[in-house]
C-alpha cells in the first residue's frame, strides 16, 4: 500500500510528497480507511508510529476548507500542541488551511484572534475548556480528535474532556488515539464516541524494529563516567538523555556542559519561553544533546535523533516505550541505551517482558576502544578530505624544515590533540560479571544481592574528566537555561 492508494486531494497529495512519505505505517494503513468512511475510531498505537498523519491526513481530506472551525484536536501538553499544529499546517499548506494553537500561559486575546481565522484548533484541555466556559468561543466542529488520551488521563484531564464534549452539539466524527487502553479510557470512548471501530497495533509492535536496544550494568557511582564514555564512543549526532527528576536534569546538564557537550535541560519547572527556545535549538541542530524528564517523551517530534540514553531506567514500561520512540523515526535506524545497576534488574526484566523485545547486554568500551574508534574516524576523514591549493602551499613551506614523515606525524598529532581519554579504563560490569549477577538474581527470587560499592552518585565536580573533545567550539550549551523558571501550579496546562 502507498499513500496514492487513498486518492487524497491533489493539494494534500502534493504536501505528502513534499514530506517524503511513501508507504503508510501500520496504524496509518489501518486507521485512515476507517476515518475516510466517516466512522468514529479508537486507535491504540505507541508513540513514533505516525499517529498525527493517521488522523490528520484523512480529516484534512474531508474538510470543506470554507469558513469557521471544522476540526478540534485536543492534546495533553503545550509541546505536543505546538508540534501537532505545525504538522497539520504542513499537511494542509496547499489547501489554505490555517491552524490555531491554544494552551495556557499565552495571551487570551491573541489566541481568540487566531481561532477566528482558523479551520483547525489544536488545544490543551484546560485553556480550551476555559474559553468555552467563558463563552469566548462558540464552535460546532465536524471532527474532534483526542490525541494521547491516556496521557490526559494521567494528568487529571478526564473530567475536562467530558465537559468539553458537552459543548459540541450536532453531528461530529470523533477519533481517539492512545498508547494504552486503561479502563477509564475505554469508558470515556463508550461515552463520547458513537459505535466506534477499534484499531490496535499489537504488543509485538510496541517498540520500533528500527531501534536497537542495549543496556549496560554499572555501579551507582559510575553513571556519569559511563554516560560520558558511551557518548565518546558512540559519537551521537543528536541525542536525548532521559532522567527521572528535574533536579537530576539540572545537575546532569551542567555536568555534560563541563565535559564539552553541547547540552541543555528540559523539564516542567522551566518557563514556556525557555522550553520553546531549547526545543527550537535542538530541532535546528545547534544543540546536540537534550537532557530531559519524561515531559519530552510524549509528543516531542524531532528528526534525526540518533541516540536515546536512559540515565536512569524509567519507572514503568510505557515510559520506556515513549522515551526510545524519540529515535528510529521515519524509517531511520536508532539506538536506545539504558544504564542500570544490579538493584534495577527487576525493572529491567519487567520492561523486557512488557515491550516484547529483548534488550541486549553490552560492555562499556575501554579507553583503548574509544581511541581506536577515534583513529578509524580520523583515517576516514583524512581519506575523504579534498586537497586545496592552500594546503599544498603549506606543505611546500614545511618541506623546507622537515622531511615528509615528520610533517605527517606533526599534522596527525595536531588532529589527536585534545582527544586524550581520561578516567578509569574499565567502567561497569563485564559480560561474565553480568551473567553471574543475573544467576544470583534468578536464584534469589528477583533480588540481585549485588553490593552498591559506589555509595552516592558523584557530582559533576568530583570526576577526573573524560578529556572529551569540545565539538561545540568551547561554548557548549549555555549554562543552566537561566535558572529553573517559575512553576504555575494553578494552571493544569503548566504541569509538564
């Protein structure tokens, strides 16, 4: 099946071609024909499977594109609202469709003015319900979409969703997309949808087959060293490092910055302006590493993320799936790396069982491994380097004082300068040690019995330094993002 099989409007087909889409993903192939038939739908599919296009393309194809708001898309977070709005605008650009993004923390007047000109509203529940309750908008959409319904349940928006639907009178087609289907979500679907069709991407598809999943076993004190060593060896082009807490994000972003990484943090205590700046920098590539809480796991749509690092293993399997779904997108390969201690084997085993795919144990590279990898990269770079006239002139000048071999050696030394790898040669557990730990874990009924010899996790100021090359030109990612920002606990749209 290709997108041409759906016979979309020429303007929409052109936008699909511009986006480089050729074959629909499983959720798109199953959901779009049902939506195009005008039926309500409940679709269960994990992040990174192309859900925005799955509901966006057929709805855009069915819209009249005349006047007024025809479509409302409700999402849990501001970040996701912005990204879905951008995606819908991209698909509908040749149809002349305007979108309005509605979320807390922004000007009411500006958002209302945008709504007056829009055919599609993408909104978070709190602000959207506020506008409806105050009578500032009065709409009768033909299409209503709930995206990431289970996330909205987790954030306490279920009652808001129910109330929002009381404002939608008349005939409308409702679509619900969710990664999981807990009982309250099923009950919500029964309440607000009309004889819906069900689509489910099965458990074996929970994680993208394009994503390789590795884990490394370390002592608690080795987490920082392990992360830096892995980054040195893997040399990611664009990566996300996931932490459990906001405090850990702040500490780790400062630490990585001190090690020459182009890195910044992202979490819920930052002001919206700061969060948007960080995301924009990460999208355009001026920021190489994003350190984030799970706020970034849902809906963060960034192309070309080569690696995802779990600095701590997540608390649940769903978070794991959402985290690693940030890489391996659009048919590209990705790598998900999880750092665990022996005391976290229970969580590791549960994730392996729940996601239906094996995480492969690996050993953290030694200093020599990194040096050999760097050497191979330098050799390839030298082989592919074009020789300029200036380079020829420089060599001719050097020949007056040195023989050819000395010139080559000196230039090679310059290339290697600043690439010395410091710290412990061996970090983490060997394959044999991991096997023994798992044997002890199995015999102990789930208790690894391993000692945490490292005590507390060391702060960034206590390690010897990795000697990492500063690929960002020495400036790194720019400090701690101007502080923690303000948290508005009275606005549910600001929770994340």
